[in-house]
């Protein structure tokens, strides 16, 4: 079981158990994935290395872990052969456990993953002609209960640790074979050179999987720092987008401490409608949210804020809604673009997707208002990988199926 401790999370459900940065393992070894350089150095010192050795080894190991993606200490060629077993006795290099990997007919891939303490979560890779985007989860479940979102029907199980978050990106690089290859430099040392995302399959990351990333701020920040570190995964902050349903108090910190692109799940422009579909709106209203967007550090015409807007038939999709959207974005003078997301259905959802004609008309009005509003093509719908369809397989099973399985395991005669 993961070691959990009660810590306050701002939000509807409060407090909830969250995992610590290091989850103790049965064999007593420590998983290094998710830890920053200074923490690795500290652990090496605690394990008996002197300060100078610990610093040097932490720097080397950090590079092998996050830049080269190796999973065995034995392959760390610039670390003395005798030192490698010493490391392997005390530490491990983990990855999230893969329960199932699925491929959509449109090329989208979805992985059902599991934490060491047995919680399922998901990540999705969406290849396009000019880029490849990994959609990363930040929590198992979500506290926020947006009514059109499948994840919102799960309770929050727990926050993912930094290791479980950065581990998703690392696993994707494993699966796509995209770790930089080593070369010998002039000193005869192996060198992976400078990472560049150009020409790769995985070029972008969106924090748009399960969960509300700003309700797991510290872990998401720590994980993204490893992703953005030039000697780590080396992905530029301009290629990373964090999506929030509008947790105003954490938005400024997000700009300052993480500095990635911001996407905001707006979805409605009238209070009654947003209160219903994004219940967090009752706590943080539309106008305050847009003000926080206007104040977002780093937003500019070159780095616009994305407003996500799910198209729900007869709910938020009228011409008046489109005009009000333009008015609001202009009133706050926002460097904005709008993503119109056709609603992705899931079993038991109470909404329908707007018609293609309605979506087109809505998009046209926003474009005519001078704001870009492309319609997103749903991806991976056949494997439930599209926006808002993520929910762990275990929880998708019907009640009856779970009862049958429980009865079968109770009846199991094996010792
Ligand atoms: N919790 C964060 C990020 C995860 S959701 C947030 O809400 O922003 C990623 C995006 O998918 C959000 O804009 C979300 O509102 C949208 N989404 C959720 N359910 C959806 C569905 N059924 N169809 C289309 N988009 C959906
Ligand atoms: Fe949570 Fe985002 Fe889904 Fe809302 S849309 S329930 S915030 S994951």
C-alpha cells in the first residue's frame, strides 16, 4: 500500500489522502523517478556517500534517468562498475505499471496504467501530421464533478505523485522509442547531446487527462520541472499546456512557478449554465476567472490562452452564447483562442453533442468577432480515449459484473 498522509487540498472534498513524494516499497529500495537532483543527492548522502561523491553521482544519475531514459543502473557507463550494484541494492528506476495498451483506428493510443498501490489511471497519445501530443493525468479521479465529464463521475481517489506524472511521459518515450541516442564525445565519454523535439513523434504535452492539475499543484509543478529541465526530458515550456477548470487562486502561481501555456475550461458564458456544468463556477465565477486569465503571467498575443468550450446541444451552443463569448473575451482584452470541442458521449451522460451545423455557426460567429475558434476533431472515440471519456476500466464495469466477479472469487476453492 502507498504511504498516505492527510494533507489539505483546496476544493470540494477536503482533506483527502495524498501520497508522499516517496512511496515506500516492500523491498525497502527507493524509486528515484519523480525526484529532483538535490533530493537524489540527499538520498545518496544518507546512503553513505560523501558530499562530493553524492553531488557528482546525483548529477550523472539524473542525466541517465531523465535525459537518456535508462531503467537499469548497469547501463550507466560513466559510473564505476563497482558503484552500479551499490545503487541497484538501494534504489530502483520505476515506471507506471501498464495494465492495457489500446490502439484506435485513427492512430490514437491509450494506456491504462496502475500505481504501485493498485489505482488505475490513463494516458493518451494523439499523433497528428505535424505534432504528437501526450495527454497526461494528474489525479486518479477528480473532485470537481463537471456534469459532462466521465472522470467527473468518479470520486477523487488520490493525487498522482511527481513520479507517476513524469513517469507517464517517460513511458511514452519508452513506447515510442524516443530517448536521445548516445554518442561518444571528444573526451571518450558518452553524450546524448541536446534534446530537440523537432521531428519526433512526441512533441507536445497537455495536462488534460484525468483530474484537475491545479488541485495537485506541487506534484504537477515538480513533474513538469523534470520534463522542462534541459538535462532532463528537455521539452520546452512552449510545448506544454496545462488545462484548468478555473482554480483561480492557483493560476498566478502556475504562470510564475511552472510557466507553461494555459488552457481554461470555460464551456459556458452564462452563470446559470456554468454553475450547472462546471460546478466550481459557484466558487470561482466567470468574471473573476477571466480577470485571472488577463493577469496570467506570460500571456501575450504570441502565447495566447486557450479557452475550451464543449459543444452541448441546446445547453451552451446558441448564437447568443457565441456573441457573449466574443464580448467577454474582448471586455477582458484577452489574448485568446477558443477550442470548440464536440461533446464526447459516455454511458449514462445526460447531454448530446450539438449538430455539426450548429457548431459551424457558433465557430463562424466567434471567428467573425476576430477570435480564432477551430472545431476540434474528436480522436480515439472508439477506445474511449477522447476528451472527457477517461474513466478507469475497473470503474466502468457494471455493478452486476463486479458482483459476479466478487461471488466467483469468494467461491474460489484455491487456498
Ligand atoms: N480538469 C482539467 C483538465 C482535464 S479535462 C479541466 O477540466 O480543464 C480536459 C478537457 O476535456 C476539459 O476542457 C474538459 O472540460 C473537456 N471534457 C471533459 N469531458 C468532456 C466530454 N465528454 N466531451 C468533450 N470534452 C470534455
Ligand atoms: Fe475534473 Fe476536468 Fe472532468 Fe471537470 S472536466 S470533472 S475538472 S477532469
